[in-house]
């Protein structure tokens, strides 16, 4: 860890308005600690967020940030990283933001393998809009708008990522602070698209997928003989519907990120010479 940067340097002066006990507090702390531990600082970090409870995270973190529209955080993060390949880009979203309206962007961000980290706060419900079923909700999960449950199988984000060519797929739990931080760090350090789905319980609207449920059911892959580099082994745990896993499910250690594949290494955030007079007034460097 850098001797000059602490995770508290990533805390903004805005007080979070999440519900007391929300899993997003732990998710955000792990993100900040992971950034600090990997030697990043607010001056070289850009956080992009979508819509939902998770969308507030750019306000609560002290870094360069953009609060985008619903489901569109990944295209913004891709643009930032390709314009400024020298900075750390972290995209944050929720299960609704990422796997419903943003599912198409998720697939293409995965297959492009842009060198950024995508953290999804999965509480298996739409929390900000007061408790509707989300893409990851159980088929029998009763809500005010689906009193008999959504009656359809939940999206498996890890399977979707693997099928799309992901080079880093992980699962963490916001309440397991140390493991969550370690997993986020590994995602940041990965050369390519680091995808981490985080079980981040909603204490207000989801009384099924609770802290106790995840504590009792999670199997930590670090305590098994799972080989994260084995595609078939990854497929087996990802498609195992009987267990909930924590850890690195799959990693391609030979991954080559998009900007290296295509020679994108120049700072493109400044309008080049020859631009129309006054055009540079429309462009601001990130720092």
C-alpha cells in the first residue's frame, strides 16, 4: 500500500443516505480500500455509477466521478478508459442497473476486455423504487408488484459473463470485509475487465437474502481446491444452483486488455491542434 494514501482519502464530505444497515456501506468501503491498497489515489481514479441505490456511490467517494443514466455506466467507463488509459476506472452499479436495462452493455464491455473494474451491488431487489423484483430475484420472491413472485428464473450474471468471454469473474459479500477487499484488489490488478458481483443485502425490502442467509450459505473458493484458471472448473461452480460461492470463480492469466490489443495508449482527453477556435473551452482534462 502507498504510504501516502489511505482508504479514507477516498471518502467525500457527503454523508451517505443509504438505509442503516445497507450492504452498500461495506461494498463501498471495500472499493476504497482496494483502490488505496493497489497504490491508486483520488487524483488518478474515475468512478462511474448508474441509477439505483448504488448510483450514489460517486457522490460518497472522493475521486473524479460521473453519475450516469440507467444501465449506461459501462459505456461511459469504457470511453473514459480509452480516452485516458493511464487512470484507474471503476464502474459501480446494481443488479437492476447492470443485468436488466444495462445487460446489453454488460455483455459487450465483457467481451471487449477494457481494463477497468465493474462492481455490481446485488441485493436481488429494486431498492430505490421501493421493492420490486429484480433480474436476480428468486422465482417465488413476493413483492408488491409480483405478489406470487416473478415466476421466471433469475439471471446468472457469472454465466452471462463467462459466455461473453470474461477474463475475470468474482463473487464477494459486503459483510465479509477482508475477503471483499481482497477480491476487489485482485479485480483492480487484473489486466482486463475485472467483474465482481457483490452480495449486498437490502435490509429494508428483502427479508430473504439477508446477512444471515449469506453467512450461512456462502462457500469460500479459497478454502477449496478450485482452480480459478480452469475454464471447465469455473463453469461447474458458476452453474451450480445448489450453492452460493465467494471468491475468484475464473481468471484468464493470459488476458490482454483492449487498449494493449489495439495500441490505445495516448491521452485523448485534450482536443488536438487545429481544432476550431474556442473548442478547447468545451473540454476539461480530468486533472
